[in-house]
């Protein structure tokens, strides 16, 4: 009986989705609170301890508009490549990169071997993303990821990143 009810429910949902696509409308999205409750339940089902999930999501009550604004105005996406490189790839950053590469050469070689990415590329990304560990961001990670995972633009990617963060905390 429960199986038949589940099949009927799934059929209704699929028909609703097909109709919304056919009519050119997006399916209704749940509220942020409903969506977050689903994330919480899924994280626990994935094996993240309930106390970890509760602590990580305690301050997540609504999407953060500043996160969405920053996501849509990243220098990499709004500047030309030439402007971006001129602004970002400074002599100071290049010097810091050379120093970090020399200091962490063995570790970078191990990571390169493990993941198949050249050590110099790893060091370059490290520098661009965090100025070799000097910048770790100003916004709390879990609320930022929750905002980006709820936003439909890149929801699937950031949903995965949110679960990865919860796994790390676990």
C-alpha cells in the first residue's frame, strides 16, 4: 500500500514538473527553511552526526544577499582576462608564490603525485585563492555555502560543497 502511494506521488511530481517545463514555468521552490530542513535530514542520513549538523546550521536562518551579490560580481567573471591578471597577478604575489613553492616543495610534490595536478599549478591556485593562506575569507563558510546551494544558479555544485563541509566538520 505504501509503495503504491509512493509511486502515485512520484508520478504526480513528474507530471507537475513536465507541465511546468512545457508551460515555460519554473517549478515552485521550497522556502529556505523547508529547503534547510531537507539539507539537515539528508546530512544526518549521510552519516553526519546530528550535533555537528545542528551546530553547523545553528546560525543559518536565511539566504545571505551579500553572498549572492559577491558570487555574481567576482573579478574573474566581470573583468577581461587582461584586466584580471593585471589587477591580481602582482610582483608581490609572484614573490610570495616563489617563496611558498620553495618552502612547501616536498608537500606540493606529494599532493601533485596523489592528484595528478602539477605542483606549480597547485601553488598558483593556492596563491590566487588565499594569497598562500593569508586570506581565508570574511564570511562563515557553512552559511555562505547554504546560500549558494539554495540559489538555483549553481545549486547542484554548492549543495555538494555544503555536504563536503559538513563531512569535514563531522
